[in-house]
């Protein structure tokens, strides 16, 4: 039976009911999207068909059906459904859920309970631990929903007792299907194809955002007595299109990772794309500038030392100009870093040196390298025998040692054959050859230096 628009926006008590709630699927077959877990033979569909509920974590971005799936699971198993918001709730809510589950279990109906915790990553460790004994005893089935990576945000003890199902943003076709559903239920008037395309892009994979926007558009169109929602009118109502962007969650770090890897991979177009994605989504340009400085030192290094200076200049330019003018400096820097010769030789050398120092003993500074600001220190031979490199041929004291006594050459820095490091590598080879020649000469003069 077709529902009228008034049925879609009002409850039996006459209270406004969001379109997203009214059009929420009543059966598994009505769920739009997520066929990789809900399709025939897929894991979550098999869980529904098994008749045995199990605890799980539903991980995915907003508006992809986490709450809907949890409700359908309770309905499929004829279980009492208790919803807790980790944003607003606390231990008191958990305690009340336990009491309600015990009453349902011990009552005449002997009904099982499904406890759904939205944004479960917002609960701290002790709050998450409060669920463990009841999950283990089988008092209720635990369903957690999270937009964050559960391996980072959910306690390992709770995570080990729950299957993890990864939900994906809805596709363009999925979102268009929802628009068609709203029209079939007479909740949305005629709408141009171009307007649908823009609306779907605006929703960015979020069904809840799409439905809320549809409801807003329908109300505005009704007030203006429009026969059809056009693309021009839609653009006027929505204003500048803003993409959903999580400034602190996993999507943020995935995107900065894509930018960094595009720069490292010498793809200026991809690097520009990810930079603009982050800026468009609300990332702080100052943070972006700091990351570009890191890329210049980590992935370009001495292959092109100008890159680090350019990154620092870009940060300074942004501080002077702000947005949007200063963002062009970020774009210039990203392109330069992407096309610059790459070397992580300094990065690797630094990490190797850190690893050695961490596990090595504290070796004393050789006497000839020590500072001798007092007469006593000079009398104790501090600094004795030190060769001042500027007084040597070519500004290089061939054969001089600067490492602790008894320590072999670690070979931390291995320049690559790219950019300026080609010349650096040649210079290092020349200096090592001169050191080796001095060592051969010294061995010829005194084949056994330990002999008095």
C-alpha cells in the first residue's frame, strides 16, 4: 500500500518523524547497499539465517545502515532491542540494560536481549569492560557500531568476543535507489536528473544525509509551490557543496597517507587531488604545511635540499596570506615535492643511528675529540692530538677518527644515485679512499701499533 507524504512525516501522535526513520527498512530485503555482507551467502546474511544471534561490531562511516542492521537483527531473532548512545550514556545506562535483559530472560516470554551501543568507541575502557561478563554469560547479544577502526578504539577483550563487519559508503546507484524510493512513496516531487546527480554527490555515500536533505528540499519546494526540483534551484538551496569529512578519524589519516604516498611516488596530479580533498574537507592548512615539511625531509632529503626550504617557505607564505590565497603556496610545494628526486637515505640513516644508540652501551668520547676549556682538562690530555680540518689539505683531515674508540664504521648514511646525492656519494667515496690510503701508510710504518 502506497503511503501518503503526510504518513511519512508524522507519527500517530501528530509529532514530526524524520524521513530517514520513516523509510528505514523493515526487512533485510529492503536494505539498500552492503551486499558484500548482506547478499546471499554473505557472512552477515548467514548470521541472520542461522537463528543464533552473535555479538558483533559494525564498522563504517555515518549513514550506511549500522543502526538499521542492528534493529533488523533484533527483529529477526525476536529479541528485546535496547539502544545505548555512547556519546550521551554511561555506566548507569549499561546497568539499566543489564537489569532489563535479566527481566526479559526470567519473565514469562523468556525473551533474549540485543544491546546496541552506537558510537561504541566513545566509551572508555572501564565502560567497555562492563559488557564483558554479560556477553560471556549470554545474558544479551552485544552489537557495537563505530565509525572508527575497532582495532584501535575497542578493547581487545571485547573485540575478541565479537565478529567485525565492515560496512562501506553507499554507492551512487544505492543513493539513486533511495531517491527513487522516496519518490515512489510520494515523499518527493519530480526532480531533474541533473539535480539527482548533484544531490547524490552532495550526500557522499551517507544515506541519512541524503534523506535529511530530501526532506528539507521537499519542505522548501512545497513552500515555494514548485512543480519540479531543478538543478539550479537545488544548488541555490544547498549553497557551496561540502563533502563529509572526518577531521580526526580514520578517513583523515587515510587521506593524508594517500597524499604522502602520492608525493613519494612522484605523481603530482594525485598529490594535488589529495591535497585539495583535505582542504575541501576542512583540514587545517597549517597542519598540511607541517606534513609537507616532513615529506621534504623524509622522502626527498639531500637529493634536493631546496625542497625543505621550499616547504618552510610555503608554511610562512600561508601564515602571511591565510586562506584561500595562501593555499596556492601549498599546491606549489606539493607539486615540487612530487617531481623532485627522491631519497630517504637520511631518514634511514637517522633511524639506524637511533636503533644503535638505544641498544648500545654509552661509549666514552675519545680524548682527542673532547672539549678542553680549562688548564686541568688540557693537563689531562683533553683534546690532545685533534687535527683541525680547516688546516688540512682540501679541508679534510684524512685518517682522523670521529667515532668512539673500538667502534666499527656503522655505515648509516648510504646516499642514493639520484639528484644531489650523486655528487654527495662521489665525495664520500673520495674521502673514504683518502682515509684508506692513510691507514695503509700507517700500517706500513708500524705494522703492530700495539708494540711499545
